[in-house]
C-alpha cells in the first residue's frame, strides 16, 4: 500500500495554506500506511543562502550549540531553527559540502539539502508526525507527502519517505522495487552514497546518479522505467515543481486533479475531496509509463526540466 | 426516496441499511450523498433496489452486487463491481483499474473511460464502456462480453477463454492467444442488444470482434517459452 499526496499551487494566494492542505490530504491517506510519515515542502529560497534539514534522535544534546560549530566549519554564520527531532539549518550558499562533513563527524543525519526544500519525516501516524513539526502552519509553493506501509526494509526514520535525491530534489514511492539489492551494489560502486537497505532510497539514488551523468530529471525518470524492476508510482519534487511516473503495469493507484488554482496528486480520490473546487476540477488517472511534470518555471533548467 | 448522508451515517450503518432490504421491500429508491471517495459503498447488495451515489467512490463500490442497480454520479475507484453476480452498475464518469473483475453476471456501464485490467477474469458479466479502456483488459476472460466504443490499450484479452470483445476504435495490441474474429449476424444482434441495454447509441457494424484463438487451451510443447 503506502499513500502519496502532492500539491502544486498555481494560485499564489493559497501559498500560506499549503501546509494545512497537504497535511489534511496526507492524514486522509493514513489507512494506506501507519508506519511512518513524511512531507517535503518547498518554501521559497533566500538569495545567497541555502538550507539543510537535519535530524537527531537526541535533538536536545545534538542541536545545542550546533550553529557555533557549523559557523566555524563554514567560515560564515549559520543559523538553526529546531523543530522537534529536526532542525533547519540556514547556511551560506556553497558551504553544503563543508557542513555535511561537520555533521557526519557529529553523527547528525541529513534529511535534505537545497535552496528551497525542507523534509520532515518520522516513525508514526501522519497526524502525529504533522503535529510534531507544526506542518499545518507551513507555507510554500508546492510539496509532497507520504505515509508508509513498510515492506522492503525496517520501520525507521531513515526508511521513511520522502528521500532527498539531489539538491532540492526528493522522491516518494508507492510500491516495491525487486532489483534494489543489485542496483544498490552497482550505484555504490559508482560512488553514490546510499545509507539504508530501503528500496526507495535506491530509486532516489538511481535518479541522482542519472542526473549526475547529465540526464535531465525527465530523462532519468524515463530511463527508470527500463532499469528499475518492480512496482512503482513515483512522485518527484524539484525546486520548481513536481513530476509523476508510474511503472508500465501501473498496479499502484494514482489520481490527479487540476484546476486554475492547483495540480494535486493522491493515491486515492479520497485525498483530494476537500480541495477547493474539486467538484469541477479535471480529475484523471496518470497513464502508465508516462512522465508528467508541472513547473513554476517557464524555462526550467536542465535538472529541473522533465521531458 | 431514502437519502443517506454517508458523512453522518457512516459506512457500516449505511451498508447494513441497504443489506436489510429484501426482495419484497417497498423502499426501492436510495440516494447516497457525500460519498467522498469512500471504499466499499453499496457492497454486497442483494435486493431489487436502485441506489444512486451522488459523487465519486473509492475501492470496490457495488462489489458482489446481486439484483440491485447502482448508479455512480461521479468516477469510480479500483475494483468497482468486483465479482458482480447480477443487476446493473452505471458509472457516469471514469472507472479505475480492474472494473468488474471476476464478474459472473449482470451489466456494468461506463460513460467515461475505464482504466487498466477492465473485466479481468470476467466470468459472464457484460461490460459496456463508452470511452476507452486501459491495458491488460479482460485478461483470462472466461465468458461474458466487453464492449468498447473507444479504443483498447495494450494486451487486450490476453490468455482469454470464451469471453467476447467488441471494440469500435483501435486496439493498441492483442494479448497472447487473442485474435480478430468475423462479425456474424448473431454477433451484430447480440451487440445491438448490449448497446440498447446500456443505453448507448452506436452502430454495431462499426465494431470489430475479438476472442480466443484457442491455441492455449491444451499444452503444446512449442508454447513452453510463452509460459
């Protein structure tokens, strides 16, 4: 099972309500997966700065004074905003590698990196995870969420979705990949960092690897149809928008809705019923083996561009 | 007309109310409002009643239906009409995957499109789709009729037995052991009857019939590679 939701806003006046709308959609999908929940939200970028979301199981000790250590490592001021087990680091642009090294030494996990992306995910029900991070209060341009019924790996924070792929990119998955062990070995040989035994992380790493080798996101998604074996409906978030792709068999459900105000994705229609204007929205199922993409950017960059 | 607000009554209580109707009930017209994509709406009915759902439904609406007519004024989720035995289901919008799977009898009408695996393992149900159908439709179909006024996706009728398929538009590809067949007078008459019953205005002569080539019925060592 697993439940996926996604919301891409066209109407800027809805941006302050993104967290509230996306959280409600995700809670509706709770009975598709009670193990862990997560949300990726794109809240807009700040010039000259970038962000990292980090996580620790003992946040009080791990995050105390962290900004001092990281400021020293970056050579420029770093600020920190702690939210439960997660913290958002506001860091100087270009210092991601240095900060990551310092965090690795401290044993603090990186959930996401990018100019706009923040990822919050934990073990538990969507309503509890949402409350823990005050997700309803978040604003943004677009976001995706996931509630997990674990099949391929343990129920842990790091096994929760979304998975960060490249900068400002993330992936959620409904399904299971059957060739993830061999693909993980191959990608590790190629130097790709893969942390867990989770199948979806391999899917995310695969997309990262493809894009590092010059593929656009759309090309990477298209080639995933050949190289990934198993069942999947993927929703991929980027700085400018989100993309959807289903495997050719398309067992895993997907429903989309579009109005002048938004494009929404849900594993089931139930997730969409409280969106404004849903009664008159265009509602359809994405076709199998077809890459769909929506972007805020009319001229997306090579990595942001789909097909 | 009995109206049930699903958001107030709840699914179990609503289905119980419908299950309590018998062949002699005088409450034959029911309306369900606020379905909001809920699962298993009007599942397991067994009475000559007419239920109209005002909105879109989730998984397994009208599954195992007997005698009843279920109208869905919206789109229907996966597995709608699964194992239908008799009666009729009319979907005004689109239908999701595996519509009418394993259905033994009765009729399902879709005014929009049906998704993948429509009529998978059908065993006697008649399905009439005004739009298109997705891939792997009528896989292992054993009997009954699947009528498609639009186009069919990949692998239509793969490994089918004696189910008949009538498609007006194009077929992206035929499944293993499914072939194009001659449209004889008896098929035109049959198809006209199905279209009339479904309330769809289309000319039977524009359709092509497909069915089993019957080469997979018995084991043939030359087919070993296909298993």
